[in-house]
């Protein structure tokens, strides 16, 4: 497969000639070496995107739509090889990787459909003196920065709406998972995206490369998915050139189970909300709050389900939980669990890092976790479920909101009016009510508080790449 930079429709080596290694998280072995883009390459990519911009913006929406539709079809045809690639560089189990490919391809299909629904506004001014015409125009050149945990879906969730809107893009993928991004570039080129419309720039110098692009006045949009920490830095940088930003940042999802909940459904939802992608998801349930009467049984049965999962290399068909992506991630998970155990928590299952190669961590359930434990404050990003008990609706909402994050929350109850009341009271951009999965290309995905700004997917996702221009007119 291609391992060079993709700039202006061509595969090119890094201007410095340097390359970096991509590792297999199951073994730590090198699986590929990829061109290492520099600031010089970043500016070449901006040039290519800026040059392609006017023609792409003027391309008929139907034609832009068909490029995305074709990309959806190619991804679907090649789902199995793409899933293997994702699993190989990210470590996730094939079953999760296949799910990701389907989810990722759906963003191309959804935005192929949205591309031809370009609406504006025509209104009469309240004074009656004139008409108000509002047209939507593409923002312009977009820099897209994506994380390693969903290397395909986080890219298509940005590229889909950007191309539908008539923008051109430079995708800077996470350096742990550049291969999937390069495969996306090849698919989009084959689908008919003209030269320069999509550029992909793997780099080990992400900070420098992204800063260089943000300083370039031709760049008009930054869409970032990643940690809140890096998001803050990029928001500050984007302020210098007043670049339009969308931020999909970290999460710390509460999973609230009321005593009247259907326990089987809550356990099923918990397994999905916690274990999809091995826990390496911004939407992963991070804190389980279970009402006292159900808490012991919930913990026992969750531990039973978690301990039955097959852990192994992601590329093995039998595997249900692959290794974590890298050493830093597994060390962080291990540190959070140790700190919780040191302050009195009990591991009902799992709880210690195994010896041997690869970045494995066992599915773990903790009870008796102290309210101030770091594991309840920080994103775990691994297969660990800390359980805390509560009593009553008021306490549930207070605990759920006791975080700087606000991406998603999960609520299980048989009382629909309580479910809706609590859903409205929790500070989060999304709520799964009696459901452990919220992600859907047709729905607006995003967070409040320090989980981000803006929405991806749904109708809102397209608007992030459009500017509203108002024309006052008389006739
Ligand atoms: P990260 O460290 O913030 O990295 C995200 C991306 O930013 C990567 O491409 C990274 O490149 C790049 N980057 C790192 N430092 C940078 C800098 N100073 N300037 C510009 N770019 C920089 O996050 P991650 O560890 O890859 O991903 C996990 C995080 O993503 C979690 O916090 C998770 O919650 C969040 N996430 C959020 C959503 C959402 O929709 N809200 C979805 C998925 C993930 P390198 O790889 O080269 O460092």
C-alpha cells in the first residue's frame, strides 16, 4: 500500500526524505514506514488545497455527491481489507474494526445525500423595506486533525461534510495510525476527487505541522478530534488568525442505572458503552453509577461478562478485546487502576497488567471506588469499569455532572418521564436513554463544556463547513 504523503493528487516523499515507523500494538513490531511530513510539506498541501478550492466549490453539488457516494461504495467493497488494516495498526479486535468501516463509510453516504440539499433563506425584512437573502458558501481550505482510536471514521466524519460543502482539505492523521488515512486518500482519488481536493499529511511533528498550516491565511477552518489538552492549545493558535474551529474533545461519560431499570438491558448496554473499541472511545462509559438496590448484582454480572471476553491480537478472528494502542495508553490505564486500588477500591475482575509483549490490559471491574479517585475524573481509555453506588435522582444527576467534560451520558430506567428529565438535566451533548450506543452519522455528534464545540454528522455536520452570507436586496 501507499506510504508516501498525498499532496495535490500525487504520492510524494517528505521534502526532508525522513520517514517514521508504524508499530503493531499486539507485538510492538514495526509494520510499515511512512513519509514524515514537515512544515514545508504542510505548506505545499495548503497550496494544493487552495489551488483546487475554487473549482471544487463551483462543482455541481450532484457531482460532489457522486464522488462521496462512490467512496462509500469502494469502502463497502473493501470493508474486509480496510478492517484488517485498522486492526493491524490500531490493535482493535477485527469485529470492532469491521464495525468502524461500516460506520465510517456511512458518513460518505450520509453526506453524499446532504450535499444536494443546499438550502438558503429568503425572507422579508420586518420593516418591509427589503428582502433578506442568505446563501451558504463553503468555508474554504480546511485542516482536519484526527486521533488514532477511530482512524477511518474520524477522517470520514470530517472529509464527508467538507467535500459535500465544497471545501478542500488537508487531513493530518494520528501518527500511530497513518495507514488507514492513506488508504482513505487512495479511495477518494479513485472515487473521483480531483487533485488537491483531498491531501493527507502523516507526520511525527504534529504540533509544528498543524501550527504552520494555522498560520497560513489561506486556511479558513480547523476541525480537530482528540484530547481536550491538545484542543485547548489549538483553539489558542486558531485565535491568532481567527480560524473557524470545530472541536471534538475528550469525554468522561457517566453510565447511570436506576433501581427500576431492566438489568439485562442495562448490562447489555454497559458492555457496548464500555467495551466497544476495547474502551478506547471518547464515548466510552467511564463512570458507572448504580442505584444501591441493584449495585451488587450489577457489579457481579458485569464482572462475569467482562471476564468472559477473549483477549488477544486484534487481527485474530476470535479476539473480542485487542491490545491498547501504545505503551503510554496501557501505562495510563494501569496507573489509574493502581491508584484506585491503593485508595480502597476492589477489583471484582482484572486489575493488573499482564507480563509479556504487546499493550494488553484485561477487562476490569472495580467497586468501592472513592469519589475523588482520578479514575472518575480522567478519561480511562481502556477496558476498565469503576462502579459507584448512589441513592435517588438528585444524587445521580449531581454525580453525573461532577466533571469538566460533557460529551455523552447513558441512563437506564423503566420510568420514561424520569429518563427524559434526567437526560435534560445532565450536561452532555448526547444521551443514550436505555441504550449503550449513540453514534449515528444521521445524528449530531458532539459535546458541551470541555468536550468540545460544534457537531459532526446529522444536518449540523454540513453547516460546520459552510458560511452564511447575507445579501440585502430590493427588486
Ligand atoms: P491527541 O493526543 O489529542 O491527538 C489527536 C491528534 O492531534 C493526533 O493527530 C495528534 O498527532 C495531533 N496532535 C497532538 N499534539 C498536537 C499539537 N500540539 N498540535 C497539533 N496536533 C497535535 O489525542 P489521541 O490520543 O490521538 O486521541 C484520544 C483522544 O481523542 C481522547 O481524549 C478522546 O476522547 C478524543 N476523541 C474525541 C472524539 C470526539 O468526537 N469527541 C472522538 C475520538 C477521540 P500525533 O498522533 O502525531 O500525536
